[in-house]
């Protein structure tokens, strides 16, 4: 996403009062990509390196604020990567304007340029824009899309892909994995594939779960004798609970290896209790690819609906 062209005169303040003193806040959407290998996940934690900690510290430094707080579309676990993570942050309009200094572009263009100068090498800033009215990075989202990459090549992952491709024992039956995944689609309670969090619902709508073997030369993997060895799982849902994607992958890998029949994941789902036989796949193969949102005019309504639904389910 490219920086928004609006100038300081076009900044629209959000309704909450500013915690930084006089003046209103502006909500900024920030689009990120990161290599999660060296992070203890997204969420800020004491004494460990996290993506949220790096991003919030960078924004605060650039805007000369004591601290800022971000809201994220999906809190990735330790070691999980992202190509299309979305966050929002509310900042004082005056601070955003003042941070431009002698930069000749708009305040948001200046923010992007300065953030790229202070963020670490494993966090990339794709862009920043003024959020439309009612936008919430978490609750306005329609769906999140992940991919999981693994290889059943006996040689393991190629050296250049060792940080984002998980090796598994093979060969894998990709067709069986795909058929097993199709049986999990729809609205259901995915407690069997989630690590429960107090007060959080495990009801989700799984919209897509497909398995494909990538053709020779694509994505940098090719098996011995010229056969493709990279297996990609595409997983899309309205939202995900803790470890859900990696647990689904682990279950389908068991099917692909012939250790479980194609109907086994559906039987596990129906029991709605955590099953110790479901292996949680390693974090390194998982990438948050994108977060989809409605048109700007629908942001506020979507956020309201998501909060209401989530609150009802959690009650």
C-alpha cells in the first residue's frame, strides 16, 4: 500500500479524547511485513523481542511520544511470519504534523520514510494511510488468509528457504490432505484445534482449506529427479484462535503421511475437545498473507457486527 496523499489539513481526528494532552487523535492504518524468526510473537512482552514492541517503539520515537498503542488484525505466535499484517494506531494530529520537520512530502509520507529508517531489518513497512471512519484493524476485518509451506523432500528444505519452509517425513498424499481439509469447512466450534484462552470463543468460520503441490521451479523448491517437493496449504477464515492454523496443518499432515484416515480430522472437530493426537506444526512454515476488509463505507458496520458477535459468543 502506498502512503496516502492527504496533507495535514485533511487530517480527521477520531472521537476519543487524546491521552497526550490537547488536540484530537488521528487513526493511521499501518501495513507491515516481517520475518518472525527472531521474534517471540506479535504481542509485546517484558524482556523479550516482539514485533509489536519494535513497531510501537519506532512510532513513538519518530513522533516523539512517550508511548503509543497499536491494535493488530491478528496476533501471530513466536516464529510466525507476515506478508500482509495490518495494524492501526491513534496518534495526536499535532505530533504527526510536527514530525514532518523539513520533509517536503505529506505528514504520512514523512512518517513512512522515517519509520523505514528506524525499524529493524526484519520488519518491513509496506505503507501507511489515514484510516477511514470506523476502521478497526481487528474488528473491521472480513477474513484473514494464511499459507503454510512444507516440504517432503528427503533432503529437507532448500538452504534459502530454511526460515519459512518446514520439513516433514514423506511422501505426502496431497489429494488425501485436500479432501480431509474440505470436510472442515464452514462455521463450527474449532476447540479441538485451538489452545483455549480464558473468556475467548473458539467458534470460527473456516472459508478455505486447500492443499497444493507447487510446480517445479516455483517458490524455489524442487525435489530430487525434478519432482516438485513444496506443499502449500492455503487457509482462510473470518478469524483464527490460538494455534488453529498450525493444528489444522498438523492434522492434515497425519492424513498425508497415512497415519490417519481422511475422515479423522472431521471426527476430531466434532468432539470439540483438544486432541493430543493432533500435532501442532512448527511456526516457521506459517505466513499471514493478507487481511481483507470491506469498502471504506462498510468499516464501521463490520467492526460493530464483529464486536457484537464476538461478545455474544464469548458470553
